[in-house]
C-alpha cells in the first residue's frame, strides 16, 4: 500500500485550491488580452477590474492596486536604485531582501541591516543616524516571519513613521489565514505586498496596495499596461485566481483548526528534551531546533514517514543554508538544526493521522 503523505509546508507554498481551478474554467471564452479593444478584451479587463474592487473591499484598503509576478518582483521594484536611496531591513527578512541589499552594495548604494527587531535594543536610534533627510529611505517591515511564524506588531510602523522620514513597505506575504485580523492592514504603511501562491491562488502572481501619493518608477518597461507601472500583458488567470482563492477559504475555521493542531504538535515536541521550539503567534507555524541533529538528517526522517516539512531557510533551489533569522535571534547552532512545520487546510481532516506520524518521528530523533 502506498504511504499516505501529509503536506506540512504551507509557508513555502499553498497548493492551488480545487475551487480556483473550477472558477477559472468558467472564464473560458473571455480569456483575451485585457488590453485589446474588442469585446472579448473588454470583458477580460472588466474581470480584472472586478478583482481589483474585490481586493480593495476584502482588505478595506483604497490604495491603488498593482499586479505583478509575486513579492520578489515587487521588492526588487520598490528597493531598486531608482526608487530607493536607502534600504533599511532586518536580518530576519526574506532572502530576496538580502539579495537585493547585496546587489545594492555592489553598486555602492546604501543599505542598513538591523537585527531581530523584537529583541535588538536601540535599532530606532541606529536607524535615525543612518536615515538622512532628503533621501528616499525605505524600511522593509516583514509582518509575519516565514521561518518562525513570529508576527510583528504594526505599532512598530507607527513608531518608524513618527520618528524617521522612512517610507514603509510591508511584506504581508505570509499573513493570509495565519494571523487574526489579517484583513486589517497596517494603517500607516505606504505599500503592502502579497503573493497569491501563499494562500491557494496560482503561482507567479501577486499584488501590492500602493498609497497613491507614492510615485514609483517601473522596473519593467514595455507596452504601458497598468499605467506603465508594470508593463506586460496582464496575467488574467493569475489575477482572477486571487479572488477565487480568497473567496473559497474559510479563514475563521483555518485559524481555529490551525491553533488547535499547533498546540497539540507543540506538546509532542516538548516531550523530547533534545528539541526546543520557538514561540510565535501565527496560528500555523512551528519552528523547532535539535540539540545535535542537523536539518538534513531530520528532514530524511520526516520524509520517510510521509510528512512533507520544511526548514524555512531553504526557499531557493532546495539548498540548505543556516537560517539568518535564527542566527539573528541568537540561536547560532540552532540555525542549522531547525525544522519548520507549517499547517494549512488539507491538514484539518487528518489531524489524528498527522499527530501519530509526528509522534513516531519525534520519538526517533
Ligand atoms: C515573507 C516572504 N517574503 C517574500 C517572499 C517571496 O515571495 P515570492 O516567492 O512569491 O516572490 C516569500 C516567499 O517565501 C516570503 O515568505
């Protein structure tokens, strides 16, 4: 009999929801180029405009909406040399931000790396020394951390905005369905960015809310779509999948079931004295470290048991590198000995099977 597999890697990607495929099938016949002037093209554009209105209502936000291929593209847009004189970010930010900072350094452009914002003292002072008036400075605020599930309070944004002249980009990629009230966006943010594949839409599509007073220069030039802010034929299916996914999810249930399963998993982890887990307020993420086994060795145990789990630090091409987030939090050794379980809707009806498998693996390691 084939081994039953369970997917516990939702922070890496949320498999496309079946409801999304069904809803996309209904647009067969209007899937023209949304820039075309014939009626099919106009119907396609109308569908995109309806999705834009839906997103604004869903997130209670009246900012402009820009569609793109996902957060990586838009981080590159906002922090490009033409839009950003100074980049301020945290060591706990996604690897895309680190790579952008590296690229900026190669061009001799300013970037300031802060540590773990919740524990590093005086980072606002450090930021103030760096942040010069007359410069366009962007602060990257990662709302929920992809590796640990830590959620930053968005009062920090108020502090940054009241004490510095930074603009704030909120990386909201991980929050959908994993924190309470994720639909209430940080009120003082200048740009807020999401990736569809983290909540069940198609991969390769994302969107950002942009305060209309912010005038960004495009990263991608071409046919002038989206008011020339992001050229290229619009990804009709991808964009419509955003609405389809958000409408199909029961976020209340996801939050309650996630918290319940997370609590039980944490109890199992606590039974093994070689393991330490990191507290976090997301409902779905459990990150733990082993006192001696490295992530690779642990992954093998989970994989053989039929559990698809992540390490959190291996977003790119499967390579395992020490977790910058855990290092910033002071876990120098734990940074190579961590496992991340990230829960999602397909887990709710298999909670007991998952717990049985997990208990067996956690007993072995
Ligand atoms: C917090 C966070 N920001 C940004 C990204 C990049 O998103 P994408 O791969 O959709 O471009 C990810 C992806 O894992 C993420 O978790």
